[in-house]
C-alpha cells in the first residue's frame, strides 16, 4: 500500500489486476478520455503497456471504500522530457503522473480531485518532488478543472503532443509547484 487517505487508497499494481485494466480500457466511456475509443486494450496490450518493468514508473490501483475503481501512475521526469518541457535547469525532483477512474459510477463525485490532491501530497512528502507535471489534452475540460482545483497551472501548450482517436491532439503542460 502506498497510502490511504480517508476512503481512498492507492496500492501497487499486481499481476492479477490485468483483467481489471482490460475491463476499464475496453470501455468506450473510459477510452473517450484515456487512450481513445479507437484503441481498446486487450490482455496483450495491457501487459505490454502496464507491466513493462524496464521503465521507471510506479503503476498503481486506486481503491475507494475498498473497491478497485481506477489507475494512477507516477514517475520521475527524465532528461528528454525535462528538455522538452523547459526544465533543463531545474535541479529538484520533477514527477509526472497520469490517472483515470475506470468505473464511471464513481465519476463526478469528487473522487478524482481527492485522488490528485492525495497523490500530490504523497509525491511531495515521500518523493521530495519540487514540481509535479501532467499533460492533459486541451479539450478535456473536466480533467483540466480538477487539476486546476488541485493547484496545477497551465504553463505551456504542447501542440500535437498525444495521439488520440486518429489524430495528434494538443495538450497542456500543467505543473504543481512545491513552494
């Protein structure tokens, strides 16, 4: 268990969670916001994308009141991303994070906000993050609202940054500064 925060808990991804990820990432309601509806994941693609231990990502399952409801990952930003994002001279730790709630019944209940806030706290406290960054697509108003509510600010437009539903989409580089 990485942490527990009220009704919310974040634990390490386990091999047995692969079926859960396939379920969530083949649901068009979830894929509209994560990966794209034209790219439902199979067991093979889940294993490739979420269980590759050669990259430094901490993949996690999000639980709410004991039920598995979503996914979050966090990772130190590498030199290539630091360069792209304009952080080459930033000496402190920079972490990135990505997340989704895979159970639509848990959407619009404030859980995403609680998740982002608690992960920010965890990364600052446990990983000594000086900044935390995310790169949501510019059209994803619900995600942008949550991130801004949690203290993230838009710092840079990333044109044609992410492939989604047949085209490269613009994203916002958003950062949380640990001041």
